[in-house]
C-alpha cells in the first residue's frame, strides 16, 4: 500500500512556487488556466448550440406540427378515417385542413403564399402562433363569415398592407370568363396577423376557414388534404398511428413527423455540434500538454530528491502516485475553475443583454442558452480522461528514475 502521507507531502511540496526555477511553476499555472478556459469555452459553446437548436426546434415544431397525416390518393382523407383515429387515440388532438397555393394582390403588388383552410377551434388548440394572431377576434364571428383571413406579419409587410381590411387572392383553379379561362379570384377579409419568428413562414402562410376552400375547390364536406396531429411523444405515437392506418381499409393515408420534414436541417445542426465539441476539446488537449511539460520539468529538476527517496525506502508506486496526483491536482483544479467560470458566464449572458441577435434573421433577439446534462458530463468526463492521460506519462518517468546511477554521479 502506498504511503498516502508521503504522497500528500510531495504534492504540497511540488505545488509551491519554486523561486529557483520559476519557469516550472509558471508552466503549471498556465496548464491550470488553460484547462479551466478550455472547459469554460466548451460548456458555454454547448449551451449556446443547444439553445439555438431548441429555439429552432420549438419554432419548426409549432409551424410544422408534431405529426401530419397526408393523403396518398386523389380522393383525400375521408372523415370516417379521421373519426376512427380520434376514437382510437383520444389523447391526441387532430386538426384537418385543406390547402391551396395562392397569389395575393394589393395596390399593384403581388405575393405568393400557401393558404390553409382549417377548423379554427381545433387548429388553435395545437397552433399557439395562430392563436396569438387571433387574440381579440371573436371566433364565432370569424367562423360565420367563411372568407376571413389570418396572415403572417411578413406577408403584411411585403405587400405594405398597413390597416387594410380586405385583400384579393388568386387561386390556381380556372373559371370560364367569356372566351378564355381565368384564375379564380376571391376577396378575403383580414382579421389578424401572426408572427412565428421565422421569416419563411410569416411571409407565405395564410389561414382561413375550411369552408372557404371547400367552396372554392368544389369539395364536399368531410374530405381533407391532410390532418395536423398534436402529440407529446410524436416518435412513439407515429408508429402506433401507422399500425392503425393499416387496419383501416382503403384509407389512402400516410404520416410523417416534423423531424422528417426538416431532417437535413437538424442533421446539419447535430454535425456542427459534434464538430464544435471535438475542436473545443482540442483546447483542453493543448492545455494538457503544459501539464506534461510541467511535470517532466519537475521530474528532471527533482531527480536527486526522487533518487534519495527511493534509497530511503520509498517505493516506485509511491513516486508514481505522487506525480500522478500532482498532475491530477493541476488538471482537476483547472476543470473546477472552468465549471465555475462557465456558470458565471452563462448567468451573465442570461441576465444582461450583452449579446443581442437580429430578430429578423434568427427569429429571436436574445441569445438562447440550454446546457444539457449529457453535454455537461461529457465535457467533464472528456477533460478528466485527458488530464489522467497527461499525468500518467510523467508519473511513469518519475517512477523509472535510476536511483543508483543518479546518486553515484552526484
């Protein structure tokens, strides 16, 4: 068993600032600070990456919906299929919709968009963005007049609508007018504007009553292009709904999740996060090289002391453990410093508006922060492994000192 008192004594002795060899102590201090800064930067960077990922996921989750049923046949999704799914999954929320591409015209300006016909009472239960856009609007009155419209704020700004209350929409459906076919035109009453924070959606998404699109497209009631589905566990429920759809004959319906609609985007985010983690971990690795150089210089400078300790009965295990503990104290101390600095930086960023983001680009004006337990402990474990490996080699070199040869030469 190694003598722990001897190990502790040597660690305390070699941690003192050596006035005769100040470069060795300075190297140890730089190693301590380097590990601390590396851990701090890595934790803060992971928190920012997670925050951005979560913020984009939140926005896309709302506008794309957790799950979406879509028709794979010309006849669309029938009401009986929707009723069967509602009975089988009473905890899920279903909102059927129709859709159509439209072109809006106002004061000689044109803007394209996607118009969704929805059942307002059902849609606002799963779409908080639309719900906010309808604040102050009487929903009963909104439904009584089918040709009412809720548009995105980006759509309003692109057409310079201002306080306009009506707008003309052109549909792809053609109607005979004299000797030619002209697109269907319908005037809608603007009742509200929503703002999701994502320019692509705010500039192109429009919502109206489902009865309006049924009338324009000459569709019977109970036939839909798709159904938005709200689920707290979409990945698990998706498989259950797929199985249920197989049991419904001639349904012509398939399902996809929000992560499939934006798979490339989130794959790129995940790849960027992994690459950033590896690059920033290299900072800790570079700092750990100072631990190696510092300990090797201590070994070279203290060779006579090590030889004398070995001749007086100290074991190679005790010497090896002493220098390993010395490197561990420097490295672990740096890790603790890095964690404390990281939480301080995160608190400052969350409390004070030091970094502001352009809302029209990112859809948010405050830097989002979200430090996950997985990233935090991955950083700690990775840093501890690097510190342990950095301390192991100098400890072996110290234990391998030839005491007889050194004492003979001295």
